C-alpha cells in the first residue's frame, strides 16, 4: 500500500483487519428472541474490510468515478458501514445530510451538493422522486433494499459486480483530496455543506486517540451514527444501540443500559439530551455502569447537574468529557467533568460562560473582535488579550477549508493567513481565554441580543436563570431591531410542575436576576412548554423560532 493511499481515511480498516481480523468491528441489533433478549448481527474487521472492498469494486465497475459525489440516505445498519467505507475506498465522496432537517432544506442541500449518485433505502428513493431531489445532477441510483419502479441498480447488484471485478485497489488520495461533504444542522441559519479532506479526518482520528487515550480492543457505544464511523478507525468495536437516532431525548434508557451491560462498554458518545435522560433514569433505578471508562458528550453545553447525575453512575476514575467544536472543526477543546464540577461550575452559575477546556494539541485558538462582516486576511493585532470576550477563531489540520458551492459563506467564515500559508476558521461562537489558558464559551455570535444600552450574550445570561431548581433550561432571545432589541428569557420548566406555580417561579427568577446584576421585568420572563431543538442532538435550541414566538408575548 503506497504512502499516498495511506492518507485515505479508509486505510485504517485494512490495517485493523490485519491486526485484529476476527475481532468484531460493528455489532447491530436485529430483533429479540422469545425471552426478549437482544439478537445481534455483526461484521468482524476482516469481514467489514472484505465487504467494503467488494462494494467499492462494484461502484467502479458501474462506471462511478473517483471524485464523484454520492448522497447516502441509509439508516444505521451493517450496510451503512460497508457502504461508507466502500465510498471512501473508491474515492467517491459521500454527502451526509440529516434527514430530519425538513424536506425544504433537504432539497436545497442536495441541489447545492450536485451529486451524481443517490444511494438510499426505498423510502428515500420515493421521497427523491416525489420531491424532485437532485433532478439536474443525478445519473446513478442505487437502492439498498427492494427496488421498485424507479430504475437504477441495487446494493446486491453492486456486490455481484464487485465479486466478478478484478482485485480491488484502494483509491490513491492525498491529504488534500476531498473525502466527504457533511452538512451542518442549520441551527443558526441555512445548512451548509462542509468539505472534509482525508487530512481533516486523519487529524480527527489522531486527536481523539491522543486526547482520550483510546486503544484498540475497546468497546464503543456510539449513539450518533456518524461518530460510529470513528470506532473502526480507532480499533474499537462499535455496538449500535437499539434507538431512534433522530430522537436522542426520547431514548429508552433501559436499552442503553442493556447494551452497556451486554458488552461491557468502555467508551460511549451521547448528546446532552441523551445523557440527561439516561442519567435521571439511572439515579431513579439505582443503576451503575462500572465498565464505562469515558463518556463523551457534545452538540451543546452539558449542564453541570446533568454531569453530576451521570457521573454518579460511573466508577470514580471514569471521566465524562465535553469536547467543544463544530462540523467545520472538531475537536477544538476538551474538558472533563471532574474539572467542571470541582473548579469551573461556580463561575458558570455566576454568568461567566461555560468552560470548554484547553485547546487540543496541534490546534491554535485566537479570540478576535466581534464583527459581522468578512475579515479577508489575518493580522496579529486581531488577537485579543485574556479575559476579553470576542469571536473564537481556530487553525489546525482538522479545520476544514471551505463550504461546498457557498463561496460567500466561505469568505465570511475563513481568514486567510498567507504569511504562514494557512487560514483561520471563525467558529461563529463568542468566548474568551482565561489566564490558565482555558476557553470559555459565551454563545453564538448570531444570538447576541443588542439593546440600546447593552449587549447580552446567551450562555452567561441563561446560566443564571438555570440555577433555579425548577428550571430545566432557559433561552435568551431578542425582540425587535438589532441595536434596539428588548430581551426576553424563555423558560422551560422541569416536567411535572403545574402552571399555577409559574407566578411564584417568575418572582423567584426576577430575584435571582437582580442578585446577579440583570435587569429583567416580569413581562420579559416567558414560560414555554417545550423548546424547539435540533434533530441531530435534540440539544441545540432554535432561538430564532423562540424569538418569533416571544414577539407577541413580551411586555
């Protein structure tokens, strides 16, 4: 295997197939037996490597060329893993889009990605035909499952072609070759296609291994499908849980516990919503998960109370990490729950932001002035001193270079640094660096509320209201024109609290606000039954929707 080929992110798989051929790579639940025990199917590393080689050979035998783009709409399954690695191996660029972002956004994303290939389950093909997805660019349709009247070929056809094709050789890609296009969730605007290179992915894998000490042979429980793809690259066995991946906040905790206990899970990824739900259940049921060495939770800030609850289910030496990053750059920082609960929690509760930890190795972070316009070129005078709030900007090998077919968005997000032959990515997040070198997150730049006499930031403001024991979460929104906005704080209460308690809670919240230097009137505290949140993690609050809701209610 050449040095060039080794930069292909899929090259980790044949390496693991050589080192641990009979170890399970992916384990997937297929149903339950008569005693209600879970039945599983699996690929070993050798089987997954061979299965993806056959599909990759079939792709090339079907006149699909390296560099072409393929929308992948397949539910989490053994086929999903085999197809994804096959696309990487063949040099075909998978386009990953959250199906839960809505049909309008899906059509826009597919149109922007200009895919030549559509790979999907029958339901996805029916939607493609009815809603006109990719009409102008698609030329190959591949069905995973039973093909109806829409033409194209099936995954079984691909396999047959691959089995009769010449011996497959992985596409020779370099670090700059496009590996995938991953669409953002669109929680603060339109979803954008982030162009990942093989070098971006390679640095992500190396950083995860370095930061968290992940070793081959560990057992992973990835409750977010895309993160499951990292497990084989890290030499872990991925146990796919029995859950609806689009609704982590509604996961059945018993099924998560079942997977942990069936396999002795050592590593788990879960959104803050999932960690909260499983943690509450675990405390009520007096459960514990002694096999877990680390839990990784990302997608939104994780409340300290949620960390404290879940940590009580773990061994004392286990750690819950809350890495900070975005689709465009991940990971950026990381911090563990011991440091949060022991050191930074008090400052968060007092309105100083959420500490997201120190920058990961080989990544540079700068805090720059808050500006909405593009910054074409880097200069050192952009860098702000410690304890000064600004926008977070990052530079490193895991930082993606551009958005696909969105030159204006790329120009707004990237700052060229010709002197060092590199660039910075503007995270769109506000924060600061403390004297210890830790980064504190203060909210999205687009969500700041600009009043005539002050600017309020979401995370510091919300944290103060979140200290009330009956508040599940809060959201700061602005009503009116920027520069003259009126702030409103939307409150989602803990479950089971009756509506008649709202006046008392509002009075108590006003007292908490006043004690922390916040000047809110009673008419600016609004109770909402259930915040709208992103489909990906069920944790990012859609503040734009809340602002529209609050417009007719704030007084």
